């Protein structure tokens, strides 16, 4: 926690993911819906049209389809780090559900918090940050604007 009251951290990836090869952090995704309730209509349409395509594109993610009576339709995403995220999908279209699947797949499972700095390193430079005048000899002096010649 910071003095602002909101948690923050430096920008980092999960286990240096993508440095050697990319490993999708989404382990399991469950679709819970009702077979008869009208609020689950978009979920049922997505199951008929798009869930097989999603499963083919993401072979490392297990997809469970669970029809339950009189429940609120939701999508439960479980990540490799143990975090579980639930999204309620009442009266959403198949396109919106597809976008939600894409969003959940691309996330790491970490909580979304404020980033302290865009750049961070575990081994900072002793010399300081480079800029265009780093190796400029001090004998030259500061940069001054050029004098303009008066033309008569």
C-alpha cells in the first residue's frame, strides 16, 4: 500500500513469461448457465457457435460447460497462480462473451493495480541514466543559442 491508499507495484511479467516462450496463464474456464432462463440466451448461442473455435485456438486451456437450473449465467476463470475470477454475463450477446473470453485469456491472473513506474530493473546502473549529453566534454560549456546575423 502507498500513501495514496491504493496498492501499487512495478511493472513485471509472471515468471518472465514470454522471455523464452509464452505460456498462457489461464488454466481452466467454466461456463455456468441455465438451459431455459432467458438471461442465458447469449451464453447458449455462444456455446453453439463459438466455444469449439475458442477451444481449438487455446489447446492449453480446459473449457467446462455446466448447465445448472435457475442460476445466474457466469464465466469462472482459474489461473496458474491459483487466482479465480468470476464474470457475470447476464443478457450479453455472443460477441460480448467472445470478447470477454479473449480478455480473460490474455490476463495473467494478477490483480489489476496501479503501476509505479513504466521502467524498472533489478540491477540499476551505477552510472545513471543515459541522455544525449552524457559523453559531452565539460570544457565545451553549456549549449547557448546561436547568434543571429543582422542583414541590412
